[in-house]
C-alpha cells in the first residue's frame, strides 16, 4: 500500500485572467460588486481554498485584513471575502470539496470580479517518497486523473499515462487480470486559440518564478508542544494530479 503523506500544495492557476463580465444589470448585488471592483488599486488576486481548516489557517496568520467598506459579499451560496494581504488586494473564497464546486466557484469569481490571477492552496496527500508531512509543494504541472478508460488484459500500451494494477500487487508485482487503466486527456479552452486536448497543464511561468522566491523561507517545525520529525521543506518542480475516485473493492489474480 502506498504511504500517503500530507503536504501543502500551492498552485498558481493563471495570470492575466480576462476582465470580468460583471453581474447582470438587474442583479440585486450588481451595485455592490461594482463598488468592490472600483475600490481595488488595479485588479484583485483570487485566493481559492476547499476546507474550513485552510480558511482558519489564513485567518490565524493575521495577514488578511478585511475591507472596512465591504468585507464580504455572498454570491450563489458562497462567501467572497474582500481585503488585503501585505497591501495587495485579495478576494478569497472557500469552494468546498469536489471538482464541480471548484469549477463553479472559480467561474463566479472571474465573472463577477476584476481578477488578474488565481492562487489555490491547501492540503494534499502524496505517495512521493521524497515528501514528508508539513512539506510545501510548488508545482510545475497539474493533471486531472479522475477520467480514464479501463483497458483489456494484455492490450497494447497507448500514448497517455497508464496505471498498472499489477504494479501494486503484494507481496510482489505481477501480471494482473485487472490489467491497466489509461488516463484520458482533457479539453483546454483558451482565448484566441483552438481547443486543445492536453494531459499535463503547465503552471503560469511568471507566477512560478515568483513562487521560487520562497525557496529560502524557513518553515515552522513545531506548533505548541507538537513537532514534526524533521523541519519541513519547500519542494519545487513537482507534478501533481487531482481526482475524485470512488473506492473499488475487488478480488484480483496474478497470471
């Protein structure tokens, strides 16, 4: 069984997001959202997280300073918090779990507000033996592995990445009758470009370069009376995947 470890994953999703289309004119919060956009010195950075514990961690730092004018606005059941971090205009929102919630939340964020880029941060599990609990991963590429095709036993290997069930057999690897699953590519829509089929999606290079400035940052090893076995580190150049697999319980055989 893979040894899953909890790490913090920071992903700079995009930069130069297209200008907001704003809320429709007769929306009851149209005027409020307009005021929020006018208050920013330029555009906002969107900060997206999934869990309440991640929001609590942000609040505990004291770095986020809510706006005195309009500290928050609720849209489609989600609370968009307006303020600053170190003098930078920020709107943060908690999306909740699952890919659908994340997609809807980000779409509302970029449609309603003047957003120049989005940063996602949060906890994640990892099977990478080089990572330990508390480490921070800064990613080069991300992929969605929740979409896949189950291949026939002894089928020819395709061009896309595959997961071989036999590689996870215990006590030793083998040819497994469950065969392989082949991950599928995703369609990427970009302004002014034709639709692309991609598997790995690169992180915005400019933002990745900015994130590299954190490499000498010393991370906290102890919290009150609890300490990690070793000091956590910031690790660059990783590839990560996101999925929501359901557990599959089955009997398998080696051949």
